[in-house]
């Protein structure tokens, strides 16, 4: 078992065995003094720190988890080198994660199109810590993407992050409810396929970031507590040798030495790779980025008289008036008014398919004035005509809400409210009928609306989206299946922070009922299925 959490730690025998496995000489048994004499060990470490410190270089077989003495073990809060092949102790949110063989075993996130992919571990009570990991980005799309580590993750969207960012930067970021503030940055030639040793230290209200043992950034961050995380955004990457230790002293966060041999070329053991050059980092001014069935002859027309949309600015995100822990799904018939209390529970906060919802709403039901927190599970399920009024999703789980109607005459109306941090869909439409999304705001998302592309029972569906403010990053506003006659009508859409216009307004697919991945056939207005004009979309 190679994962450890305080107080259970890897034994010195396990660490000697790992070093033999990697072709390195085992550390002498005398290092066990770190277990019995911590004070003496601290003195020895202080005296030899200069010899043990050193960057992890490209091509080196050494791994961060294998330190020169077990004194590091004595203070380790958490460690995982994934050699046991499982992910127990980790909690996934988005992306496609698996342990794979890559020399040794590593954790890989290989869904490069995932807007947000995260793996959380550790204790929600951790405050001042150093989290270290080796990170290898597989590549970045044009114009963006990141891979990195995080600490003080109090939710899926609030944390401190050190990230390798395309096309050539490393950033120290403070992220609060999805809003990113860059508190420090440096230029760095990030090479896909290369391993980088990242170390992030958070201590009090200061964070420091290091790459390959070199300081790259520091800056102020809010005091807080939370788990650690591995993260990607619009990128695939591999991770290995994750360790968490208490942040002590000045909290330099220098990565743990990979072995004494890494201190200089002359000390390199026979047969090991020659250390490569340490990348040069140049501080830059911190910035804050703004945050196939037969086709039917005639697509359905939208409802004749949908509820009116308001105009003007939308309200700001509300503060919760209280918190309610939900252990089992709440059934709603009639009207449920939450008084702007925050409801969370049912799941562990991941985005696996098949989770139970926080609320299930019967035909004709109304849920209003509700905040859904973390974990959000599968949000809200509507079994027929329903209204979700002034509902706010702080951190979308599997989906924010799903329309599971049974008749074409039924309508699900989302009026007011907002959603953020949805790594995939916000609203999912599985049954027949019409979904109306109005007076709504969404940020940091995959898709705002998706007509199910591969449900076993397919239907003709319609969606109306109006007076909606969309804040990047995001991928798609609506996705529909033209072969089933779906339509999307959009108006009064404002898209913020997407100067390159990467967010697609309307994507068209050929859906299926076999469970296979649907085929994308086009994007943009066509006057038949995707119904809007340039005047309906405003960029700012």
C-alpha cells in the first residue's frame, strides 16, 4: 500500500524496497533515527539541508515521494505514488481519470476537452501545508489550458492553485467561487510530455509556488482551510508522487529532494540519467484574467406564449441564510420555498453519472429561493411541468437540473438564478417537451443545455434561452439533435470575457438511442434548428 495519511505512514522498509525497485541504492537503515529521535533528526536535517535540496530534473528516474530520510515521513500528512493502482482516498470531479503504467504507475487525466477536471484528497481542516507533485502536461489547445496542484480547496471552485498555463506561463492563482485572481506569475517554457516538479505552500495569508525547486511566484491569498487537489482545464496531464506536509517556518515550499544524487552531476549514481537544465523563469506582472434515425419533415415550433423574460441587469449572487444537510432526496409537490438556505449532500461531490438528486419535483411543482451548495449531487429532477425560480447552483455536481418529462406538452422553466463550476452540463433534457431558461447567469461551465444525445428513449425537444449572461470559460450554450427535430431559440444573450469567441452558441448533433457517442454535425445559426441572429448575441 503506497498511499499514506496521518497518522499511518509508510515504513522505512517500504521506502527501501521502492528505491531498490527503481534501481537506486537503498537508504541506510540508520535513517530510522527519524522515528525515534525527532529532535535529533531535525538538527541533522537542518545541517544537511543544503546538500539535500535540489531541483528534480528532466529525465531523472527519481520521484518526489522517495526522500533521503524518513524524517520527511514523520511529518507527512498524505502521500500517494499510485503504485497500488487504485484511487481510494481521492474524490473525482470532472474529467476521465485512471491509474496507468508509464514507467511506474501514474494518475492520468486524459479528457483534454474537459473544462474542469479535479481530484481531491486529504482533510477539509488542513490550513498551512505544502503540496508537492510531479506533473506532466500532455498538451494544450490553442489559446489556453492548464495543469497543476491546489491547496485549501473548501469546495470545487474555491482554492489556491499553482498551474502550468499555456502557452508559456506558470501562475499562482487564488480562486474564489470560480473567480480567478492571479497573485503571482512567471514565464516558463512549458513543454508537453515533460515532467515538472510543482510545490505549492500556503501559510497564513501568503502562498508560494516552486517549479523544479525554483521559486516562481508568491502572493497574498485569503486565510482558509481545505483539501488538496490535482487539476486540469482543457488539457490532459499525468500526475505522480503527491505529498502533503505541514508548512513550517517561512514556508519555502521547496520540493522534497529526490535523492542525494540529484544535488549535482558529479553525485549522480552510475547508470542514472544525466540531469537536464533547470528551466529559466522570469517573473512577470500578475494579471487577473476575466474570469441515425430519419429526420422529421418539420421541426416543432416553440410554445406560443412562453413566460416573459425580464430585461436589464441580473442580480448578484445571494448569500445563504443558513445551511441544510440533505441525507436523502427531498420530494416536492406544490411549492417549496427554501428561503435562500443552502442545501447540499446526498453524494460525495463528484460528477459520476447516476447520482441521486437533492430535489425531485412532481408534475406541476415549484422550487424557489434555494441555493444548492457542495456536494450538489445531481441537482434537481423534474418529473413533468415544473418551475425553478431563483435557484442558485454554487458548484454544479453531475448536472444542475434534469427535465424528465413524459409528454410533449410539458414545460420546465428556469427563471432567474445562476450556476457555476459545471465541468460538463448545467441543464440536461431527457424527456419530451420544452425547456425555458431565462433571466439566468452561468459561468465556468461545459454546456448550458444539452438535449440527450444517446438516451435509450428519444424525443423531439425544444429549448428557449433568453436574457442570459454567460461568463467564460465555457464551451457551448446549447446542444440539440437535429435528426429528432430538436430546436433551439436564443435571444438577449450576453457573453462576457470571450473575446476570441470560443464559446459555441448552438451545436447540432445526430443523436441515437444506442448509448453511443452522438455525432456532431455543425454549429451556428441555420434558421431551422438553431434559431437566432447576430443581433441576439452581445459580446463584452
